[in-house]
């Protein structure tokens, strides 16, 4: 009985005959599928952005490489980055409300002041920045385009020790401002801020038109870009109101046939592109 029991224990522990070599290989493949099937499927679902060495889109060229890199950048940026870009455009390129005057002059009301009102004949003091438009802004003023600084007063740019300095003028005096700015500044209040689109034909048409840059670099940049549409961003600091004697009102008489349309963007292929529609 003891021998039988021993024989039974041995039979229970017997692993049985060895598997054929083919069955072992099949089982090994099944195990690999179980372990790595999910990883392989997920890798196949997304583009191979990088290999083990960190090389982006390895083994690709031409259109496939461009498509892969574009998808890689989108994956890196994510929705948060796109929201940040839109926020930047709203705050820097498209601030405030766009207003088109009956004269056709356009400006953005970035901040509404609460102090005294600047009218024709008022003595005003402003801090300002003058920008040219990058190529991205050629399509439409309201659709933005990053402004590039030409010159300024009161902001400490170009190493100037002029933080808080102001430009003083009487609104409506000939050559005190570009004619487009005279129209757009009329009605501003102390503490207000406007960004004015200055068409070249009613802008810095001569060296007499103020304000003029204080630095050599600013003067050179204005000379190079005065025949382009420019942006004048004005902070109204102080207004002193006087009775208008009527002698200065003609400088602000501006009437465009229609709102100024920005020129067509540069075209490397030489084809003509129609100017952007006005708002």
C-alpha cells in the first residue's frame, strides 16, 4: 500500500511527456503577443516621432518627413499652446475695439480714459510708440500682425533715459501730428490709450510732421518705412483745454473715400494679389 501511495504521488508530480519543438515555438509566440501586443498596437497607431537616439522622424524624407514633423510639433504644443497663441493675438496684435471713423481712419480703443477730453485747440501731452507692421499684418489690420517698434517716447526704449517723458502739442496745429492721428486723437480722455492706423498719405509726409524720433536709429527706421502704413499707439497723459480760435482745425480735415485698405502681401511668384478688403 505504501508503495502504491508512493507511486500515486510520483504520478501526480509527473510533468508528462515533453512538448514538441514546434509547440514550444507556438507557445512562445502566444506569450509575446500577450506581453507586447498592446505596446505594438499603440506604437503603430501614432507616428514614429523619434527613435532610441532621439532623432525625429527617422528614415523619412520629402512629404512624409514634413508631415511627420508637423504632427510632432502639434503633439508637443497641445491645446494649451494654441490657446496661449490666441491670447497673445488678442492682447498684443488685436487689443481693444476696432473703430472706423466717418473719415475712414481706423483705430483701436485699448483703454478708455476718465479725465479731461482732448479736443481741437487743447494742449495735450502724450507718451507714444510708433510701429511698422510685420508681413503677417498686411492682410487686414483687425486680423493682427505683430507690430515692430520704430521709435517711441516715454518708454525707455533704445537705452533712452526718457521713462515717463511726454510729447507736447496743441491738437490741430499744422504738423504737430500726422493728419490721421489728429482725427483719431480728437475726443480722447486723460488716461486713455489708442492704437491708430496711419495711412502713408496722411502720415509722416515730411520731416516737419511730429513727433519725430530722438535717436539716429529711430530716424533711419522712420525714413525707411514712412511710405508704409504705420501704427501710432498713444497714451494720453495730460490735457489742458482752451478756447479754439478756429485757426488750427483745417489740419485735421481728413476724408478718405473709403477706409484705408492695407496693401497686398509680398508675393515671391510675381502674381498680383488684390488688396485686403477694408472693414
